[in-house]
C-alpha cells in the first residue's frame, strides 16, 4: 500500500493496516448512527467499483474522536 500521504482514500481492508481495528469494526462504524455508541460513526464514500472507501482525513478524525485510554 502506498504511504497515506500519497493517497486521499483507502478501502476498509486497507484502513486496517493504518488503525488497530478489524475490517468488521470499521464496517460497523460506517453503518453506525449513534455518536455515543461503539464504534462511533465513520463517514465513508463509494468508489467507482462500489466499494466503500474512507478518506484518510476522516479516518484520522475518527481515530482521534475515540476515548482516551
């Protein structure tokens, strides 16, 4: 996978290489509606093949929104 700085968006599978969450968790986050639940909502788009992709900036914001340990 190219360095994130070179890409604007990644598939959910590719996102698992960037954050410590499974593809299933990221999938649930893209379908979530409750901002106080877990996982919190993660905005996703559809690419030309119909796959859900997340913008790198949205993934970083989502990760930053998680509660501190």
